[in-house]
C-alpha cells in the first residue's frame, strides 16, 4: 500500500515537472570568452557581451588568462576544451594553427562582403583590433628648435638627450634598430631574415644600449615613467598615450616606423559552442558602429574601415589604421617571429647580460 502510494506520488511529481518544463525554454549554452582582462575585457563586455546576450539569448562568460597559448595547448592535449574564443596574439596564432589547435573560421559567414581588410582575415583568427608599438615622448624635453620624428632621433642621443626606455625583448626592437640604421619600414623583415641583417640590428642596438635606463616588461611602465619624467622617450602601446594627454602630461606619439600589431581571437579546436562563438565574432568585430564604440573607449582601431564613419575626424587621427598614420608603419610579421624567436631570443638574452 505504501509502495503504491509512493509510486503514485512520484508519478504525479514527474508529470507536474513535465508540465512546468513544457512552458520553460532552456537557457542557451554560454560563449566562454577568454581575454587578458582589465579595461579591455570590461569594454568588450559592455559593448559586445551584454547586447549580444539581449539580441541572441546566448550569455557570454568572460574568463581571464595571462598565457593563452600555453592554456590552449593544455586544453587540446587533455581534450578538455574550456574556451570558445581565445586570444591568439603575435606568433601564438601561427604556433596554434600549425599544431591544429584552432578551428578554421567561416569567413563567408563572418564577413561575406569582405569589409575587413585582408590582414585581419586569417584562416583561424580574426584581427579584432589594431594597435601600434610606437615612440611616445615628452614634448617639453625636446630641445628648442628641434622636431622629434622617429627612430633615427631616438638613437640620436646627442641632439635629443635624455633617459630612454625600450621593452625587454628582441621582438620589435630589432626592427626599430634597422629602421634607425636606414632600412625602410616595408623592408625590415627582408633584411632581418638574413644573418647579416640580424648582425646589423644587434650592432645598432649596441649604440643605444647604455642609454636605456629601463627595460620595461609591463605595459603600465612606459606611461608611468613618462608622466613622472623619469624617461623622456619610450616605446609604448599607442592606447597609453591619449590618457596621458587627457591628464595634461606634455606627451606625443611618433607613428614613423611604428609596428602595427593585432589582437587576434580564435575558436579553439573542439570548442563546446563553436556556433555561438562565430556569432559573437561577427557581432562584436565586424559591426562598424560597434567597432567605433570600442575605439571611443580605447584608442585602438579595427580592420573594417567603415568604422571611421562613426568617429570624430580629429579623434580618428589618434588611431593606428587612420590613413595619415598607417603608411608610416610596418605590419608586425608573426610568421617570422614564430620561426625565429627561439634562436634570436637566446642571442638577445646573452646580449642583455653583457
């Protein structure tokens, strides 16, 4: 009797649950978006994540990483893929693609009209935003009557005296050294690909080494040092300059010979929500109005030129891909560094220790 009563009660409970479930839609699987956190992650959440969820019903879950390529590798090796979208900056996209750790992107879906320039349309990654590594300098420290205009002046410690700072890496610095030595920006990798070119770059670095007071490692260091006047000339990410200017610091940027680089994003192989990830990539990084919103919050640009229609013309001149800036720079070559980083890094480490 008790058994029959229990069975009937259970059956009624199951039926009730089924009846309730019939009127409830199950929540969509989230898109897990990995980034380096900070203001960038907050901006993407505000400009893309929240409106994406409202429009599609797909939630976006953000997670932070400080070494994406290592974590992509671990997730692929363990067959436990936790991310749907991952950052693949620099040579990381080359390494991950060569190891088959990334899904090919469906460009016919993401950008059917080919509005994104070719450099941002990679087989396994989208160039989400462009930024530049350039020289920022204190305008009040430039000697009267002189104009600071690029890498030759950075190396010219006689006419432009004062403390300097470079990033502690061969990446970009060897390219900058060659430009200071007279190589055209468009030809730096052709020269750097040879042993003679590498020797030439390191020889040029010898000239400036003793004048580098700080070899920076964190992107926060150059703006801090420029603000305090501890250095007069420093490489920095272009987006760090505008906030200093807004605070009244007498600082400007030189685009001549700067390196245009990309923040890439990819879908890891076997991602749990590949479809949602593709939708998010298109929604966030190929909508010119949304790209303009990102650029207004962070002075980085994109590879969809229609973005500039939605920006103030004067503000647009502060962005790396603006027509008056882009031709002065060179495109960072991720393939070169993926192939040569190990042996050049070893040489750099020995050189730094001398």
